[in-house]
C-alpha cells in the first residue's frame, strides 16, 4: 500500500450523515408520533442500518423540522376587568 492509501483508510470520507438517504421515511415516522425506539427498529429491520439512539435524536433535531411551537395569544383585559377596584387587605386598618 502506498502512503496515500494508508492515510485514506484512516480519514473520515463521509460527506453526508448516515441517515440522510432515509430522511423521508424518518420524517414520516416522526410526523406520525413514532418513538425513537420504533424508528431505530424500523431502520434496523427494514433498511438494515444500525445506529444508536442518540444518532437518531441528533439527526431529527438537525434535519427534521416539526411544526414550530406557537404560543396562544394572551387575552387583553376587557374594560370591565380594568375598572374593578383592587381589594386591599384591612389587617392593619383600624
């Protein structure tokens, strides 16, 4: 073996994540509320891919966008609530 071939053997030649070819399948499972364990089982049985749970978790966070969280709008106080006097404690009043 030449020096270049020896070095290539030890370098990281991956240009894309391992799960990227399966992004559509994983996105479908995530959108249908599949657990990460069931996604792992699917990848292992159907696609013959073995990865750890943290790999799936990081992949989902980086590459799959779920519906963004939108907080409910706060109700603005109505006129009747603004006009109500605040009750004061009369513990110290004589």
